[in-house]
C-alpha cells in the first residue's frame, strides 16, 4: 500500500476517533475540550482528502484501490458527522436520509462496476459535493464548540440557537440539492454500465 492510500485509510481511522470524541458522554467539565478536539480531528481528517489526492497525482501513485477507497473514506467521515448531528437535533433527519440514499446508490454502482472489472473514480461534481458537506460540518462543529465555550464562561442566549438553526437549514438544503445533482450526474456519466445491469 503506497503512502497516498495509507493517508486515505487514515481518514477512516480519524472518522472513528472523531465519533468517539464528539458523541461519547464525557463529564460536564470535559465537554468543551472534547467537542473542540472533535473539531480539530475532523479538520485533520478532511485535510487528508486533499493531501492523498495531491500525493497520488504528483508521485504517480493513482491506483484502483485509491479510486475505490477515497470516496468511501469521504462517505464514512461525512456521514458519521451528519448522523451525530441528527441525533443531537441539529439538522433534519429527512435531509440526511436523502444524502445516505444517494451515497448507497453510487456505492452500489461502484461495487457493481468492480464486479465487472471496472473501477469508477469519483466525479468532479462528487468532489464539489464533498467539499460543500465538509464546509457545512465544520460550520456546525464550530457553533457547537462556541456554544459550549459560552456555557462554560457565561450565560447561553437561546435566541442565538434559533438564528443558527435557520442558517443551517438553508445551507443544508443547498447541500442536499447539490448532493442529488452530483448523484444524478454520476449515474448519467456511467449510464452504459447501468444499462448492462
């Protein structure tokens, strides 16, 4: 396994570490620090998505394994955050269901193509979709850390949460639309493979 693929796999490991720090019920005094740690871990994991691709292209390390695992690692990282946000009531569940359905459909197509001896890499629209999702997740994580910091040192104003919820719902809707569009584009680009099902 080359260095680019190892970095890709590290994203999956970091995703599980992120889940632990973000969702484990730590004692009250630890919440700010663990939520802050989860933000740092997510940013590190997201950075690997950029790093592995650059290394693979620069050193000519693009492999079929990398083409398959890179988008899967992205999905594990992004969906782990979204599902935790649904559990916390930060984003609507139905939007995440649409995102999960899209990811399952595209992953199923990749596995079908792999069974036929073809490896389908992520498309440009899919990369843009992932970037938008990561930006949204960082925004939400930042707000969670901000909220815990205010609660630790001062008094939290519930009105701030209302404005945050509205902004998240609007951006989340845009991300869902982009996710659907990238899925449709991916299916269209690979329609010949689908026709052979």
